[in-house]
C-alpha cells in the first residue's frame, strides 16, 4: 500500500514538473500559427491546390497530385487558378512581406515599390515561367488555352521639356484646328494588356485599352479602346484562334459598359459617342449582333418621358439571350442650381404621422433612392423596348429562364403591401 502511494506521488510530481516546463503562450507563439485556405481541385480532379498562411509573413501554395506522388509549391501566391485542362497553374506572385513593409514605412513612391510578378507552372514537368512586373491577370472559367494579363506601365523617366520651335500657325490653320474634334477633359488614355497562349507562350499586345472582358467560353476577348488622340476609339473583338480583330462599334466617345452574352454572339455597348460634346451627354445603348455583323442602336420610344440611361446602368442578358435588361433613371434637370450663401441655408426635416417610415429611416434612404435604377427590357426578336419599373412599381421580378411574358411587382401601401 505504501509502495503504491509512493509511486502515485512520484507520478504526480513528474506531471507537475512536465507542465511547469511547457513554454507559456505569448504573442510570438500566436504569430507562428498557420492556417490552410483556398482548397481547390482541378476540373479533372487530378490535382489539389491549397495555401498555407502564417499570421504574418509570406504564404506558400502547394499543388499535389491526387493519384500520384508529384507535388509542387511556390511562395507568395495570390489568386492562383488551374487552367481548364488542368495542365497549368497561373498565379500572381506578390512581393516579400518584409520588403513591402519596409517600403511602406519608408514612404517609397508607388512607382518605386516592389511589384507583383506572374507565375505559370507546368504541372506535367514542374517548369516555372515567371513574368515580371504584372499587375493582374484574367483567366476565363472555361479558357481555350489563352489568358490575358496587364503589365505594369513603364516607369516615367524625368525628361527635359523640349523647346517649342519658333513660329506658329496662321489664322486659317488656327480656324481649321478649332473645328477639329477634341477629346474631353477626363477622357484619358487607356492601358496595355497582353493575351498569352499558356502552352506555346505566344503573345499579342493591345494598346490603349479602357476596359475588356473575356466571355465564358474563352474563345474571344471583347475590349474598348481609348487612344490618346481622336482616332481609333471604339469596341472591338479579338478571336484567339484566328487572330482576327473585328470592329463592333467605332467613333469618338467613351465606351462605358461592354456586356457580351455567354457565347459573345451579341454584345451590349453603352456609350456617349452620339452626344459626346455635350456637358451632360445622353448615353446610347447599342447591341452588336455577330450574325449580321452590325451594331443597332436601341430605340428609346419604349421609355417613359423624362427618363434616360445613366452611365452606371446595370446591363445584363437573360440566359437565353432573347432579352437585354438595363437600368433607367430620371433625367436630371438642365437648370443650373440656384446659388445659396451659407447664412441663407436652412435645413428642415418635415415629419408626418401618415409616413410609413420614420424620418431617420427616410433620411438613410435618401441616397439609395436618389441613385435607384428602374429596369427596362429590350426584346431582341422584335426590337421593342419596354420600361417595366417606375416609382410605383420599383421592383419587378421576372424569371430568368425562357422568355416569360409576366412579372411580379410588390407595391407598398399605407396599410401594408399588395402584389400586382
């Protein structure tokens, strides 16, 4: 009995010493903890990719075969993606954490800070291709072997201003120059993008791009071009397989929204090119049809009086591509607002016991209501435009499948709500 008691006492002392010898948990220990994120399978299920991330520092991306022993890894990956065929991984490689932190603390100019690179990993060989100074990349969901990346612009070196030559234009030349169209202030020059074939490494550069998109199938790219001068503005498509570039719509103006359908057989284009020189230009909505090879301006007869298409119009196709939906707003008044002096300004909130919402709620909704958009529909087959929403019917729901002829609207009433 005494022997058993003695052994238990020794075990208790040993356990106490073992606990006492364990290091305490500090912030340094927390910083060493890691987490796993971004688990992704390739479409064929042959590869698994995941990231191991420290609390602070550089992460590591691991790519492992699900049916063999092949495994690869690389550091500082962001936004990594498998290609559609599962043969490659494309990833942004961000700068080292310590170098970025040092640049931030030293207030280094953005142009001189460390830049992202782009990694292309060949999973069949493990070969890595690194493209330096790349801002971002775009790999469509079902790529056809091509992706697009945007390189960093070259650093602007300090250059001495060249002296203007003596002499100027005569009066006739000055008058001709005044008559020439000019780009408006704020209508800047575009950037450069590069289309690259992931397997062959073939590249095609595109200059002066203001926006671009790659439809789901990944067979073509649709882009808007904004050169420095007045020539060459428009929306174009580029076929990756044939290398052919096609003009969809051209003319001096801003091409604000370019929205293709899934197959890129039709492209909706929102632009101010028809009223470019106005202070408050009216925006036109065009639909390009690849079958006819023409861009048709949508007629505005179906819009209620006093409505227009704003620059931020929400444009989307239905699944069958038989309808195009877009957002409308009340056209702003052309009258200049009356100038008010600070000592004359009065702010009054008027309450009414019949109000459905309390005044604080009404005030919170002011901006959202001011920017609210109301849907209209363009029927591709008939070419008709129908405005389906207004202040009375603010939200009309239409099924996305097929081409339904009816929608549902919930209308707010003083005593509740009703549906029509």
